[in-house]
């Protein structure tokens, strides 16, 4: 009987480095929301991937950046918490952006926050955007800045190099029993995944700062006799003006968001979904501990 292996792999990097895209490709399903906007991932989302006899549990952390507000600080604390708990840490950098100030700050922090018995690998993402000479130069520069055990060249979006990375992770994890049932792909409760799906649709639909000023919570989940599910969600916004933007002309915006979220949830769950969205103004939601708990973040970590 082949030996089973299991462990946690933390994906870290700057906002928008491609961590959620890589996680979703590794797991083969959408467990982390992906948008073109930075700081989309708020909680540490775990995706579970089977590779041979190995179970790789991915921790998709919020992007590491300089925090300004309580929510930012809680997100950065969650990211480093996810990294310090993992057996393997994979730093994702964008090939075309290279060794930025933000990446340098992460490298400096790795020396302080990562224990000597953790394995740290480098994944250079979006390799289709640069020439091979530039990739080689960036690889040398990054490895001179930090002693990575291995470097991978990947395109999370297109799938290049992802299999090599997954196979290496599977071989490198410690021997031990699996941590989750074989058919489980994420350890977030379904209520939270449903809220994240709706938040993604809002983020894609709205502009500028508004997506960072709102949060979505699943208030009620009712299983119906016909096999469908009724899901009631609340979108909390900080100001009255935001509510108007969110609803849109004659309710067009919220209707479009609700339709897109419902369709994705139906595909994810494989059954009919009745989704009901309500928009509520809560001026201080960014300072309420319950909102943080719903996002899987620690309110105390937001203290300056």
C-alpha cells in the first residue's frame, strides 16, 4: 500500500499575483473568488487537492500589502498566520513586475516569520508575458535575495507548469493520514462560499472603492422538499449613497448581480437555487467584530 501524505501549503504574494487563480486551477473547482481588483481574498480560503496518495491543503491568503485600515490589518495578519501554519510556503511573484518593493518587503518578512523547518518555494507566474532572458534574470535575482528550495515557472491562468508544481508539492509534504475526506474540495462552510460568490459578482460590477466598503453575509439557508435551496443574503454597505449605487436604476444592478450569483451557485451545487438579496446600510460595519467573524478574520488582528 502506497504511503499517504498530507499537509498545508500557503500561497503568499502581493495582491493580484494570481494566488486565487492558481488555487482554483490546482483544486479543479472555483473555491476562491477571482477578480481583476486587488485585495479580493479576505479570509484564508482552504482548497483541498488530491495528487496520487497525497492530499494538498492549499491556504489562499489575502495579498500582502501595507495595511491602512482595520480590515486591511486583519487581512495581513490572516495572511501571515496562514503562512506560519503551513508545511510549505509558495511565494508567487508576477514575471512582468519582478522584484517590486512589495515583494522585497515580503522577502524581508519571510526571514523573520518563517521557521527554519518550513519549506519555501518560488513560483514565477504569468510567464507568458515576458521573454525567457528576463525570466532567467528574475530567477537569479530572487534566489540571491532568498534561499528558495526550488523555483517554478508557471502561468496559473493558462495552466503552464502547474502540474510540475503540484507533483513536487505532493512529494514534498510529510507522510501522514489525510486531513479531509477524499471528496472534499474546501473547508469553508457553504454559507460562506455562497456569500463569497455574491461578493465576487458585486466586485466585478462595481467600480473604485465601493467593493471594499461592502460585505455579504448569508443570513438564512433553507433546504426545500423539491431538492432546491433558498438562500437569503444581506449586503452591508457603509453609506446611503452606496445603497443607491448598489441597487442601480430601477434595481437593475442588484438584479444582475443576483442573477449572476444564482447561476454560479446552481452550477456549483448542481441544483436549483432561489437567491434573495437585501441591501442594508450599516455605517460602522468595518468596526463590528461580528462582520469579521463572518469573513473568517480575527477582529483583534485589526488593532493598530
